[in-house]
């Protein structure tokens, strides 16, 4: 507890390569008033060398892993800059796995007070076939979840 009696809220924002996740982070920074640290979580897709037909050399595997690490670092650097612009302290976490499962598991293990995710704005049919991380998390996260939808998903494509 702080001297003001205000609780330090533990907030996590899931970040991926979509503009929707960055919109969700910006919305969080602009609209939620909390003290403490914000956690930025990026979940990398697992790399499966067998998918390359078993012909993946050590060099190829290392190159792919390095490219994944660089992509994650670039995404999180952008997110950290957004936090710095708003003078909000942030930490970053990168975990490999299935995004929807990792987000829910990490949220529970670290005892977050709020999970914030973006929405790609999939329609009902696309969401049924492709699945939706935000929809899954809304049913399985063990803390309150805020799903931030962009005002107009088509606007994000032009920015």
C-alpha cells in the first residue's frame, strides 16, 4: 500500500505483432490510472525444426531462433517506448508457446489484477474457425480482463 492508501494494481498487457495489441496498450496508458509496474507479455510461437522436413541444420535453427528473438525485441521496444512516453514503468516478458494458454497461465501464476488484450475484430464466423485469443482469455483468465477493440479495425490498417 502507498501512503495514499491506493493499491498498486498489477496490470499485464499482451503484445503481439497486431496493431490491435498496440492500440490496447495505448488505450491502457491513456485511460487507466494505476501506480506500479505494467508488465508487457509477448508470446512467441514455438519453433519446430521438424516442420522444415527434418533437413534443418543447426545454422538454420539458430537463424530462425535469432530472427524470433529480434522480432520480439522490436515489438517490446516499441511497447516500452510507448510506456516511457507516458512515464509508466514497464517490464517485459517473452515466453514461447500457445498464446492463449500462456497468457492465462502467466496471469494466474503472477497474480495480476487485470489482463488487457487487444481485439482484431474478427466476425463470428472467422472467430469460430480461427479462434480468438481474447475470447479464450475472457473465459479462462483467473483475473478481470479488459478487451480493447479499436474504434474501426480498418483504420488500424492505414496507420
